[in-house]
């Protein structure tokens, strides 16, 4: 093994696009990790090494991010789910533990619902974007996310996106940090993030109207309970939404991350590892 994430490979999709993934470890259970909005596989550098000691562990890049081809279609949850399902099909029959941080949470939930409990051993939602949080549906939120989608491209072109965005992940393994800085803050990555932001609120509204059914699938809902200056006003609402999700899912538990806000994979990776391995059995 020459990279923290193991072996690099590409999966060719039905439309000819290629998704990039990296695979490390071996075992009966395959753990697949999906990153937050606008981020590649390189947000999992503190989680993968420990998980891969006990399970085959896969990180991948959503379309347009990292080393995956862009997708010209709207980046709806349906399209994100279908890409992930195609990757899972290439990885085998499972069982899988699907792990999603932030916007990756809804992505892995929709994929898990499509596959069902026969293929999915468990789901770990790491401070996911949660449709139970009413703040997302205020008129000002749509305006804010629309503005963010327009700003991220210019920020990338002048280097400000990298300057601001790369700081939280700087304590990962050196090879992961190098990929993170080289790939996650480029104009192309900014365009992919903007494409996800363009449909973000509409997709959340659809998710709230028809949430994925996860009957028979154990779920860990990890919530960061330590507010930062940036999210002090909204953190309590996000935690309440995560608590509600853990209550309404048929087989779920809430796990508090007391030393974290949103970026749990960077600040308390050991907690993510613990929940993943608990579900992997």
C-alpha cells in the first residue's frame, strides 16, 4: 500500500462517466464513506486507517469532485444515489455499512433504502444535513445557499476557497492533505459544489415530504453538540433535528460528539470509527 486510502480505481457508469474510488483493507463487510457537499474522499483521512484494520473500506468522489468525471445533469439526490448504487454494484453484494457526512448523509440514506436490509448492515449519519431542521426552509436560507453557489467559483479562482476551506483538514495524513489541497478547492470542484447547492433546498423539501424508509437497517445518528462561532445560532436547531431523526427511524440511536460542531470526521474521528465498527460487527 502506497497511499493512506489504499488502491485507486475507476468505475465506468452506464453513461460513460467514471467515478473514482480508493479501496483499503479486507473483510466480509464493506464500509463505504461519502463526504460532505463539495468535498472529495479526502475528508476521511483520520477515519479510514482504523476502519480498514477490520473491514474493506472504500472512499469515493462524487461526480465532478476529486478524480471523478463531472455530470452535466442536475445533481439531485436521485442522480447522486444512482451513482453510489453503481459503485456498490461493482464492489459486490455486500453487506455494506454506508457512512455519510453532511450532505453525504441523505445520499447514503437514499441508497440504503434502495438496497434494503439484506445488503446494508448499517448506516452512520455523521452530522448530516437533516430535513427535520426547519431553519433550512426559511426564505432567507434559500437566498443564502443560492448566493453561496454563485460565490464559490470566484473564491476558487483567486485562491480564497483553498485558504479558508483547507484549514480544518490539515491534520490528516500528509498524502491525504496533499490530495485535499490539490483537488477540493479548484474551480472545477467549486463548480461541482455549486451544482449541488443549486438543487439543495428543493431536494431537502422532497426528502421531508418522502423520507427514505430504513426499516430493518440499524442507524447511528452522530451529532456535533459543541457550537462554533460560525454556527452558534443554528447548532442547537441542528442537534434537535438529529435527535428527531433518531426518534423517527425504526432502529436508530443518537450519538453525541461533545467536542465537535459540524466537522466530526476531523475533530472526533475515533467516534465515527467506533460507530462504523459497531455496525460492521
